[in-house]
C-alpha cells in the first residue's frame, strides 16, 4: 500500500512488541520509533523533528494513561491517526479509545501483513501531521 508515511510512533511497555513492530514497519520502508511510556513519547515528540504519520498506543499504559495521551496528541495534532493496541477485546476499552480520539482498535496478538495493511491504511488518513 503506497503511503507518504515516514515514521510510526509506538507507545507500549513491551519490548517484544517494539521488536515486532520495528521489523514489520521496516519491511514496508517505514521507521518505527518506540517508547515505553506516554511521558517518554511526549518528551521525544516535542523535541524531535521527525514527522509521524501514525501513533500506536497500548490500551493499558501506566503513568498518565493511554486515553489521556490520546486526548493530548489529538488536541495538538488533530490529523494524527491514532490506533489503540488492546490486549483484551473489552468493548468498553474500544469505546473509551474511540471517544478519546483513536481511529481504530486492534486486538493483540498482532499479525504481520494484516496489521501492516491496517496501520498504513490508517496512516494514509493523516495529512501533513508534524510534531508540536
């Protein structure tokens, strides 16, 4: 799927998720920048000149939490497509994610080609999304 995407941001505390997504994104010629916490992502996002085309957020994050992160990113970059990675199929989690500003919720475990198509499809919905 063609896309102008150069960087997919990932906020997930699980290093194995980072490794899998870096490998998957690299296969599509896209960089994955991974962070363990919302706070680490926000700090790097504010300081980095990289243009992100999509944000993947684990549904259950410590610290400020997933939904507060989604609301903050959505407020600063309303066209940034945000996808929630959920370890549970709880419909309440999906509803909260969508209300906070996420475009999609993907259940874990994550699967290669299908996941890549969904991420790049969502990323293609964003336009000229820059860091704050």
